[in-house]
């Protein structure tokens, strides 16, 4: 049985644009799909991708929003736009004109004979340039706008701000210092490769954190040679016991506990980052707390557990590489992948061309294999003839084999 192709979805940026065009909040969209608001936030940021029935419902809703947007655009194109009102240039002080009109209406006019007189020109106020220099107020000079950060500078700022904390958090998941450092560096290298998407994300730190956790908890890590050599445990006995307790938890429960009690995320945000529903995340959190409290009863209080996790992560001296080193490492890996893909493509094309060149152009029937023939008497070596054989040979030589040469009729 084979699965059908997944329902196509627009890009994360297009998903957010369709929702905002329909004047829907993330909470309203989540209610219509049947998921948590944090899950919708993760879908629109590109950190996670919907699957199964949720993907079909989400794709159907986005298609409906796109159709509504197209119909609204067509209707707006058909409706004629009203002409703008004519612009009138001001001929005086706008603020004093209504007051002058009100005063003119309030005062009674004297009775005079109608005389045709030219209308006086309205007096304009003097421009600020006509005032003397001594009475002018000093005009403050505009401050120069700060120069925008380059992508490399923005990446370096994000790395220096969040990398040390992410290394400590990843150490709580793996219990290995070098693996935690490598996981965070790989996550930032992936973020640098997809920097336009990460820079527009509402939570870039969450995007990198999710990528680092996925790499650190990958089941392929156990097959690496470095995984076979254990690292020295923490020096403090209490830290060593807490770390062993965390490592005995299932990976999903351990990740949920670190995100909620260690990092301090909300339950919907924890569920969205672990790609689970809110009830499932709550169940994993409770099971993880019970397991920790079973071995360490003093950590049954969530506040005490949060403080102990922070202390365990802070007691380890975990450093991170410099941002330029991480960026150059990601660029080297991207170049290596590109060259490997090009080499593989060239090898594939060469193999295909060689196969086409050496392939037969016509059909040649295969030669059937030989078979043994049975029933034939074996050959006898020649020898001297017996008397009977000599007599038979002489008789055959004397008689004509084909009969007489010519038949002649005879009378009886």
C-alpha cells in the first residue's frame, strides 16, 4: 500500500499574507483548523509543516481565503472609483478664516447706497524668512538615521545573544558538551543558509532552538564513534544525579520538560515547538515531572526544578565559537554540497552516455547449451576381417548394387 502525494501548501509568507488579508488572527485560524495558536505561528514561520488531516484542513482553508481574496479584487476592479474633490489653494490663514466670517455675520452692516467698488486683495502673513534673524527660533538639525545592519551583522548579533544559552539548554538534552556545541553551530549554519526566512521570523531564537534540538536528539547520533566514549560527568554529586535522571527520560518528555521548566515557554508554545497538541504536551510534562520527583523528591516543586535546571546548565563551562567561524563553516559546507552534487550529476551523465554508446543495437539470439546424445554405439577400432566378413565383402563386390544397367523384355 503506497501513500498519495501530500497536499500542496503555499509558502509560509503567503500563508501569513492570506490570513492577514482575511482579517483573521492566529487564534481564530487555529480554531477553524482545530489546533493551538502556537501551532499556526510555527506553520507561518516555517519551523514546522502540517501533516495528515491537519495539512488537508489547513490547505483547504488557505484555498478558500485565496478565492475570497481574488473575488474581492475582481469586484473592486469592476466598481468605478469616485472622482477626487477639486483642490483649492488657501488664500489666507485657515485658522482665522472661520472666525472672521463669524464676526462678520455677527456685526450689523450699515445701510449704504450700492456703490461698485473693487474687492480688496486678502492680506497674507509674512513668511518666516521675512522676520529678522534675531527673532528666529533655532531649527534643530535632523539626526542622521542609523545605518541598517547587513545580513552578516544581524546574524552575528543574533548568535552572540542566544548561542551561549542555547548550548547550555542543549547540554541538558544530551549530557554531552561537544555534541551540544556542535548542534547549536549546525543550527546557526542552517539559519545562515536560510537567513532571509529566519530574519523575517517573529522568533528567530525559537527557530534556531528547534533546529538545534532536532539535530541533538537525532537517533543517528548514537552511531557516531564519539558517542561510544562517555564524557566526564559533572563534578557536583547533585548535578550528576539530576543529569542522569534527565537522560533516563524519553527524548520527547525530556525536551518538553526542558522547554517548559528550563526555558520557561508557555504550554501552547511548547506544544507547537515539539509538534504536538497541547494536551499531549501537558501529559508529557506531567510524566516527566513524576519521573524526576520519583528519584529526587526535593524537585517536586516546579519552581525548585526550574532553579536546579538553571544551576546545572550554568555550572558547566560551555563555550561557543565566534560568529564569523560559524558563518564560514556553513559556507564551506554549502560549497562542498554543491560540488558533490555537481560531481554526482556529471558522473551520472557520463555513465548514461557510456551505456548508450556500448549498448547493442540489434538482437542476438543466445547460443543454446550443448546436450549429450545417447543410444549411439561406440566406435570400434579397425582390425583384421574374419573369413565370413571376407566372403561377404567379395560377394558384395561381385554383384551389382543397382541391378542390371538396362532392362530388356523377353518372351516366355
